[in-house]
């Protein structure tokens, strides 16, 4: 294909992608991402991935080499879907409220983006009269998506490690690796300058080294990916985040102003909403959890993970109205939940908390929960 045909096809793809609702679209070559690979391998060597055991050096090497992901690959089409929205609009619920990261308020973006990208490939097939070889990536398969997006000219790395484009960072990325030869875009040469708002705002100091995140400290990891107990010293930093965290994006000047409208389906569902009441969530059983979060990214945390986070957020709320619900939750079937509920009661203290913790300690058999109960009892008794 000559240069003008490559450019024409690239332009056609971009028009179609925008018509499908993608706020961002760009193209890069299938050359390997060698510098990013080195950064990713260093990140792994330093143990920044925590317990995300699926992030292995082998996977990172693959993720940096589109031609190994699709033999014969020549180009990568990268799309970005906006999920920009204000969560602060009229919290309807009473009592202590939690927060769910904006990206997780709507439908599961993996399915949503993948379906639109598949339509793009179908239209491309129709346009060309022949089906090109393609492989679609949305988050869960190996491909360094931010790196692909940066090289495809969608934006640049912010100090919060997000891909920043002129419309901000509230975008989810997807990539189509293909054997088509397309005219590539040029990367954006830009940086954050002297700004360091996100570095100062991160509740746990998870941002380091200019543009990287230590996942083991990031609330997004702690509330979604971490399956076991949240380290005690980081629990207060959760504040009321119960699934993900948007702090380093909320403070970013690139996210001020209007920006692109969210893709249909990525708007927050009315229930449970972006700032749900915490007490009803603490009381969710498995059936109600499954019904409430069907088709939502929140299901990734599983019931036990979400209720664990809710317990921590209630402990952080300082609201004594949470004590009776927490006392009931000391009987939760999951030891993980009981241990965090104990911590929350220790923080809220008061006579009812102390006697419930004593009673639970007398009955508890799980050694980890016993240790949490004992520590919580000491904490609750210390507070006047
Ligand atoms: C694992 C993962 C996480 C982990 C680890 C995050 C991390 N930064 O690595 C956790 C669970 C913490 C996480 C959190 C979030 N994630 Co996440 N996550 C991923 C996933 C699946 C893999 C990322 C990965 O490989 N990390 C390893 C590191 C080494 O690679 P990297 O993230 O690309 O980091 C690059 C930078 O650190 C950069 N870098 C490092 N040093 C330097 C220095 C310089 C000078 C430069 C220029 C660059 C640079 O190089 C690295 C390699 O390219 C990707 C999807 C994918 N397949 O890429 C989504 C993805 C990155 N996540 C995404 C989102 C939305 C989030 C959250 C906002 C969700 C939330 N609200 O809670 C937070 C944001 C946290 C943050 N500030 O980054 C989006 C980001 C979209 C965007 N516009 O940037 C992605 C792309 C998913 C998607 N398909 O849209 N995530
Ligand atoms: S998502 Fe939250 S915890 Fe993670 S780096 Fe950003 S501000 Fe810090
Ligand atoms: S808050 Fe400032 S430093 Fe952080 S990503 Fe945004 S512009 Fe860059």
C-alpha cells in the first residue's frame, strides 16, 4: 500500500471509530515498546505489582511486542472511551456514604469497548471487502495499553501515570492489533511541567519516580485486586473509597472543564450510584451482591472484597450510627469481613463496640480474626 492509501485508510478508520463513540483514536506501528518493557520489568523486580501474580516478566515481554501477540502485525489502532462524569451530583442516600471510582460506575467496560471495537472491525471488513487479521485488547489481555496510546498520539504520561489527553484522563483504552499497514500518528511531546498536584494528593504516597505507581500502596489495588487483608497501616487512607480511587485524577487540571461526553453505558448506574450508602452494602449477602453488580466492574472485588472495603470505610467514617450494623456484621460468614469489621469497631469505639468485640472474641476460632478482634478491643478501650 502506498503512503496516500495508508493515510486514507487510517483516516477512514478514525472517522468510523469516532462515529462509534470513541473520544480518542490514533494509530501506531507494531514495533516493540522496548523502553516501556524495561520500565515494566524494573517495576516487577521492585515488587510494585504486589499479589497480582499474573503480571509476570514473560507477560510484560509479550505485552511490549505486538508482533508476538499477532504474528504478522503491522499496526495498532488505539481507541479511548470517555467515562467522564461528576459523582458529586445529589447523593440521595442518608448515613455514611462510600465512593466508587468513576470508571466502575456503569457497565463493564471490557465488554462494552470490545463490542464496539468488533463493530469497527466488521465495518472495516465491509469497507475493504476482505477481513483483516486483528486481535482486540481491552485491559485484561497482555498489551501495554498506555504505552500504545502514548505512541499513537492519544496523549502523554502524567505524573499520576495516567494517559493525559487534552480532554483529561477519564478515558478507558482499547487496542486493535492488525496486519493492515496504516499511516501511524506522531506521539505527543508534552509533560506535566512543574505541576505536582497528584503526587501531593495521593492518600498513600503511591506515586513515585515521576510517572509510576506502586500498586502495593494504591487504593485501586487495595480495594479491587488484593484478595486478603488490607494492611492495617493503610486502612485509614482508604477514607470512604470502597472500589478504586480517583484522587490523582480529580486534582488534575486536565480534568477540569467539560471534556468529552461519556460513552453510552459508561455513565454511572442509578443503583447503587457513585456514592452509595455504606450500611446497606455491609449487609449484602451473596445473592443481593450478584444482583446489584451484575454486568458491573465492581463484581471483580467479589462480595467478600467489597464488604471488607465497606467495613473499613465505616471505620473511617467516625459515625457512631454505623456501630449496630457493624456489630451484626461480626457474624459475617467470611473471616476476611469479620476481621475488618472488628478493626472498624475498634476505631469507632464506645460501650456497644467494646462489649460486642468481647463477645465475638469469646466465640471466634479463626486465628487471624482473633488477632484483629484483640487489637480492636485494645483500640476501643484506649479511646475515652
Ligand atoms: C495492572 C493495572 C493496574 C494496577 C497497577 C497500575 C499501574 N500503574 O501499573 C492498579 C490496580 C493499581 C491499577 C489502577 C488503576 N487503573 Co489500571 N491497569 C492495569 C493494567 C491491567 C496493566 C498495567 C500494567 O501493565 N502496569 C505495569 C506498569 C509498569 O505499566 P503501565 O501502567 O503501562 O506504566 C507505565 C508508566 O509507569 C510508564 N512510566 C514509568 N516511568 C516512567 C517515566 C517516564 C519518563 C515516562 C514517560 C513513563 C514512565 O511506563 C510504564 C510502562 O509503559 C492496565 C491495562 C493494560 N493492559 O495496560 C490498566 C489501566 C492502566 N488502568 C486503568 C485505570 C482506569 C486505572 C485506575 C484509574 C482505576 C481506578 N480509578 O481505580 C487506577 C489508576 C491508578 C494510576 N494512577 O495509575 C486504565 C488507564 C487509562 C488511562 N487513561 O490511562 C488502563 C489502561 C485500563 C484500560 N484499558 O483503560 N491498574
Ligand atoms: S488511584 Fe488513588 S491511591 Fe492510586 S495512585 Fe492515584 S491517588 Fe494514589
Ligand atoms: S495533577 Fe499535575 S502532575 Fe499530576 S498528572 Fe495532572 S498535570 Fe500532571
